[in-house]
C-alpha cells in the first residue's frame, strides 16, 4: 500500500506542476469584446485550427486536469483506507 501511495503522490505532484506550466503558457483572452468577435471568426474560418499551439495547449490542459483530478481522488481513497485500518502500512 505504501508503494501505491508513493506513486500516486509523485504523479499528483508532476501533474500539478505541468498543469500550472501549461496554463501559464496559454495566451490571455483579455482583448475585450472586439477581440473576442475577431478571434472567434479567426478560429472558425482559420486553417489548421486544431494544429495551433493554443489548441495543443488546451488538449494538454484537459489531459493533465483529468490526471490531477484522478490522482486527487485516488489519494483521498488511499488515505481513507489507511486511516480506517483497512490496510497495513508496513
């Protein structure tokens, strides 16, 4: 049980650090109303909209957010199991 907890903690820390980095690398959306209209038209009619850096960063953000959520739930369950005495810690 100690090994599973250690692996989950390491994955949780890595996913949180990568998630922070990926979110900080994304471009801001503070262009106002005119920028959002022009930006929406550009993404709707633009070529290779799935191959841009922002699109890749959005995919990585979703992946690491799901990984972060999964490791959070796994850690919660592991800690609850250890606290209830369901598994030996050594």
